[in-house]
C-alpha cells in the first residue's frame, strides 16, 4: 500500500488540484490563524512556567510536542521516546 501511495503522490505533485467544499461557511485562513494563535498561547504558557526547575526542561519540551500533537502536528522522528 505504501508503494501505491508513493506513486500516486508523485503523479499528483505535477498536477493542479482544486478542492471545493460546498455549503462551507468557514474562512480557512481565519480558522488556521486562530488555531495557530491558540497553539502559540499554549506553548508560550509552557515556556513561561517559572515554577519548573531547569532540570525539568525536558518536560517543557515534551509538553510543547504534545501541544503540536493536539493540533494535528508532531515532532517527527525526534519524538520517538
């Protein structure tokens, strides 16, 4: 299945694809901006948490990665622990 996906992705990269959502009233730019803003607020709160000692820095990074995961992103291969 992975080979099928790789072939399909390569074929689609060279083509213009237009996606339309009928009856959709959401402004995608505004929705993404608001999601990013909320994510940054959470990350900022984690970084500014002065109740943690420097030895707990790893936990701060873990919280940031979890915040990315909460919003559908991840730390890639750097978060395999």
